[in-house]
């Protein structure tokens, strides 16, 4: 089996720790029991210093032997093809997992991230609040009727959707008890806790060497 390497930044400030998207890949590997190593690119000059691996200068990206992939969703689906822990092998279960992976990225994160960025940059009541609230409420309706998004069990779709939803500003948007229970249920998984602790430890170790 080729070696999996998850690439992230060598350091980030305190605020994004625990939310840098390499966590999605660490978590997937932990769930699937896939061995992996973590390597880094510098935080400084990140916009330009690794464009050959990630054309937008972001992380994460993934190496699997000779293969290099960027976009956390694409990397996650690559990992999901390696293990039915992450994606069922039956056509229906797989199709529904893919559907909800895209919903997490394209219907929820696509509105929640711009809304949240505007909010933390001082525009508390910005023009995306209405759309974000509507999407989150629509998802609340789905989650009030089921525990998992696809195949009646945990899949990569839950990993991704809960990662999008667990941002504190998103969690505290409105009263959405089914969503809150879902985020708690999914992030209570030991694999998430290991991935989270490892990311925090990675950036704390970097504090000690950064001058
Ligand atoms: N759509 C990309 C987004 C990646 C992204 O936003 N990465 C952040 C860390 S979570 C980053 O590299 N930020 C640094 C920057 O944009 O300069 C993905 O899902 O991989």
C-alpha cells in the first residue's frame, strides 16, 4: 500500500486551530484505520509558496504515493474509496454518500463560510444571514428525522457535514436542536477526538519552535 501524507500548514494562529481542514483527512484516516503521516508547508507566504501542489495556496492536500490531490472534499472521497467505513459499497449507499458530501460543500459550506467571514469581520447582520438561516433550517428539518445523512449509518458525508456545522458561529445560529444533537453525536466519535487532539498538538508544538 502506498504511503498517505496529509499536508497542512506548519503553524497557524490560535483562532483557526481545531478547524484547519486537514482535520477532515486526519479524521477520515482515523475512522478507516489508514496509516498516514503529516507534512507541512510554511504558513508564511502560504498564498504563493506551494501553488504547484494547491493552486490556491491553501491546505490541505494529500499525497498517496505518486498521486497528489487538493480540495478537502476530493481528498476525502479518495480516502472513502479505500474503506467501507467511510462509504458503503452498495450503489445506493455510495450514491447517497456522494450526494450529501456535495450538499455539505455546495449547499451548506458555500453559504455558511462567506456568512461567517463577514460576521467575524464586523458585519454582524450581513446580507447572507437570511440565506444561511434558511439552509440551516432546511437541514434541521432533515436531521430531525434521521440520525445519519446516508445509508442509515455514519459515512464520509456525516464527517464532512458535521465539520461544516461545528463552527461555533454556525452552531449558535438559531435554535436547531436536531442539528446540535447531530454535531455532538458525530464529533463524539473517538476518531474525531484523536484527529482534533492531533491537530491541536501539531500547532502547539509549532509554537515552541516558531521564532
Ligand atoms: N475548498 C478548500 C478550502 C481550503 C481552505 O480554505 N483552507 C484553509 C485552511 S482550512 C487555508 O488554507 N487557508 C489559508 C489561506 O487561504 O490563505 C478545501 O476544502 O480544501
